[in-house]
C-alpha cells in the first residue's frame, strides 16, 4: 500500500508541476480544480490506478503481468512499481518526440516503455527490419490497439484511423479515400479546386505582404487545405466559420486533450468531473455541430446522381441501404477526410516553408527551379526534381505523422530477436528513425541534395513517412502532386521570412505542428494580381 501511495503522490506531483502540455493551454482555475478533484478521487480510491481502469478479470490481470514480465527483459528507462514509466511519459508530453529520440540514443533501437498493471506497455523499435516485419511480413498480427479506439473515440469515432481492417467500415472508407486521393482526382480538380484555393491563399498573403503584416502560416495553410478537402470530399465550398483561427483551434485543442489521455488513465472513471474532459466534450460538440449541419443540409438538398464527392457517395449508400451507415458513421468518415486531406497536407507544407526559409542556398535553388517552369500544370510537376528532394528532406526531419502505434494479436518474435507477447503495444517513430545517426549522414542537417545522389533510395521501411506495406497511405501520390502544385503557386509570387529563429517545439496531436503556430512575413517576388501561368521573373 505504501508503494501505491508513493506512486500516486508522484502522479499528482507531475500533474501539478505542469508535466502535461495541455495544462499550459488551460486557465489556472481549471488546472487547480482538476488537481483538487484528482486528489479527492485518489484519496477515496487508492487502488484505482492498478485495478479500476481494468476489466477486473484474472485473465486480463494475468496478461498484463505477462506483458510486464516480458518488457522487463528489454532495456528501457527505470520506472515505478505498478505505474512503470507513466510518470515520465506525462512529464515529456511537451517534448515527446525529442525525448523518444533521446531514449533511442541511450537504450538502442529496440527498448521498452513499461506501464505495468495500469495499462499495456510498449515495445519501441526503430529498426527497418522490424518495421518491415510489423507492416508487411506479419502485418496481420499487428493492429490498431484498443487504447487508440478508447482514447480517440470522441474525435475519430469509427474513422479509418481508429478501426482495423476486419471492420466492414474500414474497406468502405479506404475505397472512398483511394478514389478521393487518386491521381485522376488531382487532374480532374487541378484547374478548378486547386487553382481556386491556391489563388485565394495567395490573395491573402499578397495583401499581408503589401501591408508588411505578420501572418500565422499554420492558419493560412489549414484554411487552404480545408478548402480543398471540402470541395473534393464534401462537394461544396467550406463555410467561412470553419476557416477561422477559432475553428482550427478546436482541432488542435481536441488533439491535445486526447493525446494527454494516454498518460491520464483516470479519465475513464473520473471523466465526468474533470474539467479537461468537460472541455473536450465542448470542443468535440462544436466540431460535431458543424459536421452534422452539413449532413442535414445535403440530405435536404435534391439528389444529384452525378455527384462523386465522398459525402454524396456515403449518403447515397445510406439511402439505398447498401451499408448500415448511420449519420454518426457518416460524420466519422467526414472526420477521416479532414484528418487525411487537411491536417497532414498542411503539416507537410508548413515544415517545407519553414526549412526553406532557414536555408537561403536551398531557397535560391528552389526559386530558380520554380521560375524555370513554363506553366503550373500537371505535366510540369514531374520536372520539379529539386523541389521533390526538398519535400523528402523536410519530411525526413519533420514527418507529418511522427509516431505509429500497433498492438500484437498473438505472440511473435521480431527479426532482431525481440519477443513480442500478445497484447503488448508496438510503436515506431518516423521522427526518430529519420534522425538516426547510424543510418543517415549528418542526420540533423537539412540536405536536400542527398536525395539526388545516385543510388540513394531508402525503402518505405527505412523512411516510413507514408507508412508502408499493406497499410501504405493511399494518398501518397496525390499528396506529392498537391504539395508541389501549391509550393509552385506560392513561390512564383512570394518567399517567406520566419520571425522566430529558435528551434520549434511541437504541439500534441495526430499530425506534427509547432506549439504556438508559425509567425512569418510573406515577401513579394511579384504581385499576385498577375496570377497566371506565365513564367515568373528571376528573384
């Protein structure tokens, strides 16, 4: 009992000291109330951390004991009884990816993060041979863990990002996403949707440049990608209310609260009284209200048989009874569209603009290549060889999806000899893998030229930015094309000066974004009033 009390004391201490990044975004009164409630709940339920969160069956407890025993044979940071490394995880949520890189340096490319009897721990591996085994060779044994579905259910619901291939909804959503994020889709919409969205963003950036204003690049890019996702995914223009800082902030806040649940398992039984959980319900409620309003609007409109957007196809299947699609499932699929077409693309674009602005020699080469393009069209995208190298190098350092988590269905052994007990979480980090000094020359340096060297072609398992194997991102090609197109449109008219020279910190969430947005000053290269496809003048 003394051990349990000591562990709980440490948990409260980390909570009070702001170890959870979310607390920085909440008011002091909310933080104090959360801590007070936590103290009260702990006082009346001392053993809750070890048992109350679990289905109290001996089989479950035995499995967790078996997992904990297996993980103790692996290197990893020392932990507390019962809690394992839960406290350290909470303390490092604000610098999670950098901490994981530090752990890989100290403990090697395969190590354990233990959470003992509170939750299932994790085997963390960053070896390409193990990644190939998990994502390809024995991929059927590695699925999305239940913890993702539990933690993310309010935000994602039954989105493809939270469910496994054995669900009929998974195949339905993947097919819809494959059609939406296809090369044919890009070619179909390039001269309308992509041009309109890019020109609208350019107009706003041009106006800011003329006024010598500072803009939040994150908001600008999220508005741009949201506009595209709505036109292609939902067959309509995005409502103005969904392009504001406030609406973008809802997604960021929901992501932060959700991510912190991974280190706050007491949310399961104390969620009804925790202010952070009340805030999550409010935030998700506002997002849901906007999405359900779109569903109701489309249902009330006359049916358009020729409509091919995702929302129209879902509602058509719902009307015809081809699948059991409730409005909730439709909403969850709409969230898939927004997460795939909005968040990850905006993240990828933001870090490219960031890296280019900090490396003048790279910027000069990139602008010269853009200026040499005769027209911004589908055919010209393949000629942007240096731009593609810049993109790949940026995503090496700043992968839009920096962490992947799976769970083992049955016992297994990884190629490096690591025993994997059934039920354990298995995670890998593209962020850490892509900065591994044993595999990358000058891993912290931004060197696009490395991608132009003869014979340099990392496999998907060595560079899993788009995942790999059967789970490889269906939208990889259109993501590359879309990114090239937008960059070409932007750089023909503008360049960007970063206002903060410090290395960025990272916000909690599914996609990689800076903690407090990214302030830039757009600088005119030529006026956007000449938004044509004629060649741009030299910088």
